[in-house]
């Protein structure tokens, strides 16, 4: 499978089996990563899209070494297009 799979909540690339979150029945989620979905529940349930963007900017700056401006620009362009946020904000 050459298709690039990204989490539909945070846009994290999911490449390895352990990257995928779990559904309520403990099967692997094909849409959400292990940092966003566990046993069918979002680990940050109730967070707003703006809150998610802020959280991802912090991760991108601290773990990936991106500038805050670059990280915020990328997150604002990417996150609203993902399934979790499209459905909530359409």
C-alpha cells in the first residue's frame, strides 16, 4: 500500500502497526492514530479545533524543531481538512 495514511484528527503519518489507534472493539482504527484514539474514545475529547491546533503547534516546535509561525501555518492549513474537524465544523 503506497497510499500515505495520516491520522484524521492530528495529521500524524501512520506507517507502523503501533501508530494506529484502537476502536471500541480493540480493532485497529484505520483513521486515527494511537495518540488520538484509544478503545474508540478520543484521548482529548471535547477539545476544540483551535485547541488541537495549539497543541500540535507546541508538539511541532518542541519535538520537530519547527518555528512557531511555520508550525501554526501548517496546522491551520491541514487540521480543518481532516475528517474529525470537517464533520464538526461543516
